[in-house]
């Protein structure tokens, strides 16, 4: 499953690059307006290229269901969350609506932005699937979630601006895509809060309850007494700082698992 996961995410990473290029070259880098962009329903070559890109983007939404399969095969069931299910469940239907009624124009900005974020996201998944030894290279997961939330703010702003201006674009679909931004911003915000904010608070509270100051080296007074000629530094060190990476030595004694052992 690991090898299949790596290949799958490499495929989606590559598809993301293709989609980003196609969306740019079929409109967004060819004169599309960020203020108001009607749909071109003609047989113009650029318009047909955009419609074709939208069709393949729609098909790609079904391939993303394999994400869930690989999570299950790798026994990562915690990743099959409410956020994951809603996100992958609603997208094929919404993209189909766009393909059916508005294969181009204003709301393809949503697909353009989403494709860019997915390139980064699937690169992250690809590295994560390569095994524990590669986890040190994906320390930036927190910032990926932040990028996803910024994406939804931009989508909301871009879509809902048409509520205040005249634009020959399907108003109902514009509102539908804008509401996607609202929904997913809420879901991703809850995920971010639970994953990073609440967890950080719990770790700090646990640290305070255990009497830890966050230091890994104790500050001991010179007047610490000896018991039977043995320094009690090691006992104090082991009791108060046994969560540190180094046990250290004191006066020739090392603290390890609540014992004192003389170093030759």
C-alpha cells in the first residue's frame, strides 16, 4: 500500500500541475477578469479549451476517492474525518454543476486556486507516504492548513463580489461556490483549532501539572546534602527532569530509571 500511495499521490501532484497550466492558458493568463468574467459558450478555441479543462477537472474529483482507500489500507482511519468525507463527497457534484451550466468564466477561479493548493497538498501526502524517515521534511503541515483556509477566504471574496455588481454570470452558481468557501473555511478552522491550538494548550497544561518549567537542565544549589556520601543531585535530576533527552551526570553518578549508578 505504501508504494501504491506514493505513486497515486505523485500522479495527482502531476495532474495538478497540468490543470494549473491549462486553467491559466485557457483563460486566467489570457485576459480573464478577476472582477467579472462571463462564460463564453461559443466554439472559440480558448473557450473550448476551458470547457475541456473543466471536464477533466471533474473526472479528477473521482480519482480523489482513492485518498480514502489508501488511508484505510494504511490504517490511518483517523484521517477519514468529517472534514475529509464532506470535502470529497460534495466536490464531484459541485464541479458537475459547473461543467453543466458554467464551463468557464468567473467561478473557474475556484478551480484554479484549488488546483494550486492541491499541488502542494499532494506533494505533502506523497512525502508522508514514503515512511517515517521522511517525516522530518514535512514539518510544515500546519502552514498547509493555513494556506487552505486562506484559499477559502479568497474564494468567498472573489465569488460574493458579484452580489454588489452587475455581471453576466449565473448568479445561483456563484452563490453556491461562495457558500463552499464558507462551509470549508468553518470545517478547516475547526480542524486547525483542534489540531494545533487546543492540543498546544493541553500540552502546556499537562507540563504545568507535572511541575515542569520547560527546562532540561536543573538549577541546583551547592547546599544539596549527601546521603551516605552519595550526592543526591542524580536523584533530584531523575525525579524532576526524567522527560529530558539527556540524563546527565552529577559528581560521578548518573540518573537512569530512578536509580543511581556510579560511573567508573
